[in-house]
C-alpha cells in the first residue's frame, strides 16, 4: 500500500512532467513508435491480406504467418532485431529502429489474418453475382469486399495496436525510450515509486488504446439481430 | 564496442561451453510454463463453468481477465516486485494472469458450441447433469479448449522471456545478460532458443490436440441439419 | 379396464388393453406466454400400440411428448407411465427406461456408432459382455453394416444416422418409446424405407410408442391410433386411422386430413383383405369364338389369356382377327399388375392407367388370381 501511495505521489509530482525524461516526452515516444509500427504493419498486411482474400491463393502462407506470428516471443524478436541492426547499422541501434522493426513483425499477423478472412467471408455468391453484373475486379474488391471486410480489418488493427503498445514498453530494455524507461530505470535504481508509477502509466496507455479502438469497432458494428435472437431462444426453451 | 561489432555474432564455442547454464535455464523455462498453464487452468475451468451456467457472469469475467491481459507484461512483473519480490511467485502471478482471458474465452466458446440436439438427446436418454457435463459437453468442447491451452502455453513461453527483468526469465535470461555486456551470441542464443521452444511447443500441442479429438478428423458426409419442421 | 378418452367425442372402452401411458388433465403453461401450450389434455396410450400425435405447428404435440419423460414438467395434471406417476420418480431413472428419438437424432459426435448405441446400457451399468452382443444384434435388426461400428456419426449418411438413432433408443429394450419426427430429416425415398423398416420391427417388438409428426400421411401410415391435435393441446379426434378418414369428427379434422380421403382410405386396405372377382379367362388353345363368349359374359371387350395358371396377357376383337386359336393372336401383356400385398389405392392407379380398365391380380410368380374392377373397389369405401 505504501508503495502504491508513493507511486501516485510520484505521478503527480510536477517535476516528472517536464524535461526530456518527463511523462509527456516519454508518452509521445511511446505513441510515436506504436503508431509508426502499426501504420507500417497495416501498409504491408492490408494489401497482402486483400490480395490473398480476393484471389483465395497463398492461403497457406497467411495461415502459417498467423500461427508463427502468434508464437513469437516478443522480447526474443526484439533482441534479434537489435542484434541485426547492431551489425548492419550500428548508429541506429538504440531503441527506435530495432523496436519498430520488431513491432512491425509482431503487428502484421493479426491484421493480415483478419483482412484476408474478412474478404473471404464475403459470400462467394455475392461476388459471383457482382462479377456477373459486369463489375471489374477492382470494383468488386473496392466496392464490395473491402467495405464488408472493414469491420474485421478494424478488429485486426485493434488487436495489433494493443500488442504493439504493450510490446513497445520492452524497447527500454534495449536502450530505447518510451514509458518503459521508468520501469527499467526504476528497477535498476531500486526506485520503487518510479517503477510502479511507470507500470501504471504503461497499463493505462494500453487500456486506453484498447478502449478507444474498441469504441471505433463498435461504431462500425452492423445492427444485427443477434441479441434479440439470443433472448428469444432463452424464452422459447424450457428446461425441466 | 567496435570490437564487438566486428566480431561474428555467433560463437558456437560459447554455446557449447555454456551448455549447462543454457540447459538449466531451459528447464526453468519449462517449469515456469507448466506451472503457469496448470494454475491458469485450475482457475479458468471453474470460472468458465460459472460463465457457462450463468450467462450474465460472462461479460464481467471477460472484462476482468481482459483487463489483466491488456496490461503490458513488463509493467505487471515490475509492479509486483515491491509486493512479492524477485521471486517465482511474482513471475507466476503475472504469467497466470495472462493465461486467464484466453483460457476462459476458449472454454466457454467450446462449451457453447456443443450442439443443442446432442444435449437434448443425452438428457432424454437419462444422463445426469454431471454426466452430461463431463461425458458430453467437455469432450465436445475439447477442440476449442485444446486450442486455448495451446495459445496460452505459447504466449506464456514468450512472456517468460520478459520476466528476465526480475531474474526469472528462463532462456530470456540469456538475452538480458547478453544485452548487458553487449555480446550478440548470448543474445541470439536466448532469443532463438525461446523462439524455437515456442514453435516446438505449438507443434507438439497441435499434434496432441489432433490425437485427442479423432472424431473431428474423419471425412464428413454432408449432412444438412434439418430445419425445425412443424414447430 | 381402462378408458380410451378424447376431450371431444365418444368415450370408448378397451377391455383387452391396459393403458401404458396415461395423461390426465395435463396442462402446461410456459412463463411469459398468454395461453397455455397444452390445456386439460387427457389421453391414454394402450400398451403395444403406436399412438401418433399429429397437428399444426404450435399445437403442443412435442410439448406433450416431452412431458412423458419429464424433459418438461406439467403445470398441473398427472402423467402415468406403466401405472407410476412420472413426477414421483427420479427423472434420470425414468428417462433411462424410455427410448427417446428426436428429429435431428443427436448422435454423440465424439463416440463411435457402437458406443452411441451402447449409451444407455453403459449408463445403467450393463456388463461389457452383455453390451457387445446387444449392439451387434441391433445393428443387424436395422440393417447396418457391422463395418460401421467403429465409425463416427459424421461419416454416416442421413439414413444411417436415423437408424442408429432408433437402434440406440431400443438398446435396453425399453417398453416405451417417444419419437419426435424421427424420419423428417431425410429425403422421401429414404423416409419411406425407414418407415417400412420401423413398422416391421414394431410388429415384432410390440412397443408402446408415442410418435409425433406434422405429416398426416405419415401418421396414417404409422399409427394404430391417431390423436389429431389443435392449438392448445386440444385433441380434436382420437381414433384409428380408418375411423378418422371415414368419419372426421369436425371441420378441423377434415381440413387437416386433407383432400382425397377416399384415396387415403384405399391406401390402408390391402388387396389380400378383400374378395377379388373373376374375370374373362381363356386358354391359348381356345378358339376365337370361345374368347368372344367370355367377353360377352362379362360385358367387356377383351379377355385374359391364361396358360395353365400362368398369365400371358390379353386380347381384344381386333387381335383375334385372322387367328385360328387365341394363342396365335399375340396376347398383349397388361401394363400393370397388382399383388395381394398391394393396396387398393395402387389397384385404383392400375385401373385408371390401363386400357382394360381393371386391375389384374397376380401372385408373386405371375400366376393369375383374378381382377378388381372400379365398382368392386368403391364398394369398400362406400360401405
């Protein structure tokens, strides 16, 4: 309890809100890295996912990527990226480049999977009918499949973002910035209030990301009768 | 620094020389994983049964376990240290927390996916409530449950590397040490070893999943479920 | 002595049969619904008989059936199975003693066919040595290839699944069976076969069966007695198929049974059940004049040609031209025959589709037995 109170005190301490190690700076770093990573991941995964879903080829590849992507230890991939960058371009080794690289790799699988499943889920008959009406491939893709797949795509971006925000914290372990800095430094300096405060900040950011993107997801959700059907089923079925 | 960069990133000698340590860390990694998943199941199964039986509890349970899941691992492990120290307990509390959402969701989804007519037929034949749960519902939920265990296990393996911060990182310990002294071989050994372990565990559990559910692997004759007639 | 009751119409007394299942003033009200699903239903199911509950959607037939094995509990009223109140028994024990087949069958997907059939025996603690032969026996009765024993339900065809489902229900040889649209989920050809097979088995086993269907034709085919139900579980008529077709109790029943009641009744009567007529017959060695005599005697313009019992065909005046003997006139084969096991409805079909305007009755080996005319058939219905 004592530690928790002290952590809260640390958070409201004005001095911690200014300077290059201040909360705003670190938060910005964290957000920058995350946004960059998700943007790049999306730029790679969405077109790829659309292609795979639309042409229904290379599905095996997508499935493998999804499986492998889920298994990769984030710290492991981060440190591998670090080592590679260290070898190839030592000047860039600290923090940003290896972190973003690793985060992009981690962020691609959820977006890829959701995009291609979202496109594939568009009823094959509907697509056939559209083609039959004379829509070009591009029109089918952009006018029909993409809009209908948007919800799943957004869900994929959301999952990816939360993972990325969480993992960006680890950047501090390879000398990078972000809010993880407080945790790592606090640990090294045996400064418990800082440590716990950093944890709280990171947790809050992650939860906020989840909530905000979740709201976006719900806005896109089509009005389905699913809840009504569930209620109707419950009333209709009588147990002994 | 320059000297290290010029050196090749891997030294097989180093790995061979340190095979004992690596082995011990691997064992630690396995132990931590096993304990985390076991405790995770022990907590998740009752929670899932609760959510299955009383549907209203599903939302709050998912909300809470989801909250735990969202907290970044480093933050969770670190934040626990002032309270539970640099111990296996700290690591396990964190690891178990991360398994809960996956396990609960998969178990509940699995149980809910059991076809209604199978349950109806079983009740009509004279299964008791308990027999129905253990002999029909759980076995049929196995594919989803096994998938959940697999995902939980693999993600736990990954998360353990982060616990290296508090000294309980299994193979992740090598990464942290390697970073400290900037020795690429050690870093890569730790990273690749944990990666390989994760992939191997995934494959192994996938095989086990298949072995446990033979009825899902056979060739299916197309059976169009009857529309409820005359209702 | 037990009474066979219906809520409308006369009360009959069945001196010879005990009621195996008795529903007395049973009412079921579901929460949040205005009118009861079943109201004040009284019905007796005699032992060894198949009683079919048939009616439109929402008439409560399935609800009624499910109250018998207590999957639904009545709001009021009594249900007795074999003399014992179902509400006073342990529901699980009750259900293990009643065979239960539902429309989608509900085979356990994670168990093999053999294990599925053995479900209730295992639940009731049968010895392994007793279960195996019983499974084999049931598979044989239902015509299931022994090779299917180790297969999983997903590998079976629809017809096979239905048969396994019924076999499973019979595993412990329960005296009572409840069947809810068990044959609805297959195509009509398979369904007819399943129905035939089931009737066959029931003839041997003499179970007491409550069968629910929405299909009046299935009801007529399968039932010893039919309860025609209306919304609210009201029994509009409870009688044998024959009686219902002959004397529908009211407009609802009449409408539900549908048009062509006469034809449906004909379907229930077998050729073997009635007296067939003689028809014009000559042998191939007879002269054309003898043939003409035969025709005249029966006021027909044709005659059958039978050689020592075996039916060769028929000839008419034009065929006899220029023939020395009837045999030389190339008797034409009849376009349709009926046998003793065919129904009068099939005989009627034969009559309207043939040039000769009669149904020719033969034995299995094409041996001539006689003819059936339209008048003769109508007599069965009009009486």
